[in-house]
C-alpha cells in the first residue's frame, strides 16, 4: 500500500513555524494598511487561459510549473483549471469582473495566501508557498512604483532585515520591438551557446534568453533594455531613480532584472536578502500597464509586487541567532523567542484538573470563564487521577494548575498550583482568573 506521506515540495507547518509566518503576515498587513491597501481574496482555482494570457505561455510558470486540475465528473471535457501559481492575474481578473476598470479605476489591493508551482524543491523553494502581494491600479506615475519599494523597505526595517534592491526598466510597447529585434539578432548569433529551452523560446519571446541559467555569461553580453528606452520610458525610469535617491532606500540598477513573467513593462524590481542562500529573492514585482486591457478590461495601468513569506521567515530566523539586545524592535525579540522555542503548541496559562463528575461540571464552566478573561486554558482529560493529570499539565507547559476535587467543591475554592515553584494555595472560583493573571499568582 502507498505510504501516505506529504508530496515533495509541500510542507506541514506546526506551532512556532506557523506563528512566525503569521507574525510576518501581521506585520505586512499593518504596513499595507498604512499605505492605504484593502484586502482582496481571490479563488485558488482559475481558468488556465487566465495565466496563458497574462503570465505568458513562454514563461516557465505557465510552460512548466502549473498544477492543472480537472473536475472529477466532467473529466477531460471541462476547460482545464489551474491552482494559482501567482496572485496578479487573479486580482486583475477580479478587478475587471467587478467593473472597477470603468467605474472607479484607482484601486489598491493586497492579498495573502498559498501559491502553487511545480518547481524543483530546494532550500527556500517550495511547490506550495505563501505570498503577500499588492496591486495598484490606475496609477501610471513613477511615484507609485517608488512607493512599492519604499513599502518593502519599511517591512524589512520593521522585521530588522537587511535587504538589497535592484531595479530595471523593460520599456513599453513603443520601445520593446527594437529591443526585441536586438535580442533576437544576438540570440541567433549565439545559437550554439543557447540551451534547448532557449532555442524554443528565442523566436517566440527572446527576452526569456536573459533568464537562461545555463549560460549566465552570455546573458551578461546581451543587449540591455535600458539602452533601448523611448523618451517617455527614459523619463519614467529617471524619475523613479531620482525619487528613490530622495528616500533612504539604496537601489542599484541591474539590466538583468527582466522577470520571468510576461506582463511587465517599464519598472521591474527584485529584492534580495543576503541571509538567504541560492533562493535569495524575498520580493519581486513591477509595472504591468496593458495587462488589464489584455484580459478584457479598459486601458488601466497597474503596478505591484509579491513577497515570499517563507523566505522572509528563513531570512529572519537565519539572521537573528543569539538573543535580541535592548533597543531592537519588538518583532525581532518576538521572533528570536519564538524561533528558539521550537514550540508545537501555544503557551498555556492554566490547566484545569477535575476530580469527579461534580467537579467536572464546575471545571468546564471555570475554564470557559477564564478563557473569556483572555487566558489560555486547557481542561485536562478527567479520565485519570490527580497525579497523571498534573503530569499532563506539566507536559503541556502550563504555568498553573487549578485543581477541583470534592474537598475544594465543598469549600467553593480551587487549589492553585504554581507549576514551576511547586507551591499551592486556595483561590475562590471567582478570583481564579485574576490569580492566574497576577504576577505573584502562585506565592
Ligand atoms: P515572483 O517573482 O514569481 O512574482 O514571486 C514573488 C516572490 O514569491 C519571490 O520573490 C519569492 O520570494 C516568492 N516565491 C516565488 N516562488 C517561490 C517558491 N517556489 N518557493 C518559495 N517562494 C517563492 C510574482 O509572483 C508576481 N505576481 C509579483 C507581482 C505582483 N508583480 C506585480 N504584482
């Protein structure tokens, strides 16, 4: 029989790991709120054509990495559906479908959730990973590109991460044809050095040869998009760089940032962390004017980025070894504490121990009341005796045990045991929550 293990490249995430991801997500949400983004939730499943027409048929994502799904009953006859490999196409589709492109084009959305790509798994690269992304619609100005980089920098600072920013401009429909021709000529002249994939891509989308991992040196010599920019694109890019100089974000121009997805025009960028290995991109994005129109909407410009949450956590935990020092941000010390804990369960304030049926009735009510007071309370399985229940309370790391036996019931109290100090005292049932919350509770 097949052993039911998880699929390669997929992860089960427990306790502390999930807490770290949630913490990073919470920080990203807070930054997005400050930048005026509202949340959008889009489906996991979309029609295959959505990605073919946006991400692009020559992109690795569409050509090799999509999880194509069909309905069990409709079988092969139904239009193929895809588990989303990225968020941008779905957000653009939703934006058009809701009619924003015509009624109220300027919109700012953020999204967060799992994405799926059939990639070769390695450290920091998974087949299911989580992205936090933002999309800005209706803004063609360079400042809207710059604000995205500043926003990523804010999140990096908030998390205490050192990030490197690289930008490029890919030009627009006006200047791209000349660049494309130059690349095509270059590719044809170097056919012998190109890999099999690039041979196939060259005529359809010569930009892809710049992504070729087989011959990086060749890509270095290839024509650069910034040398082919039309006056409007040149002005846009110069303003992006000027505005960035006035911020504290240090960026370098890298003509190799062509991005693996087809919809980009003008500004593109990648953000990396030196705390990561080969998969060092924590965020990436750029401008996609024309995509709304390509997908059937009005000609509305767009720009955005997505962050890989797992990569942020790896960068963060990898670089935060040692205990945090005074003055470091709260999130940094929280991170270190959570990462060091290796916890697979939440911290428990009190374990409630009931001895006997009558006590159990009281215990259920007491536990609930304490939870209403904001405490994490665990009702220990009453099937065992006092000793075994105390061992359980100790095992789950409860700070206190509240014991309810016949004797306690008759006196209307519970025994409050400090699990670390081993000291005990009586507390009234009404005062139990307060006693557990107080710093000197057990003494
Ligand atoms: P992307 O560069 O494909 O762009 O992905 C963005 C980020 O997602 C990467 O920088 C990385 O941190 C993370 N990521 C991608 N693939 C994996 C993986 N296999 N395992 C772990 N993390 C991964 C996009 O997806 C665009 N939709 C970004 C965008 C939004 N452009 C405009 N708006």
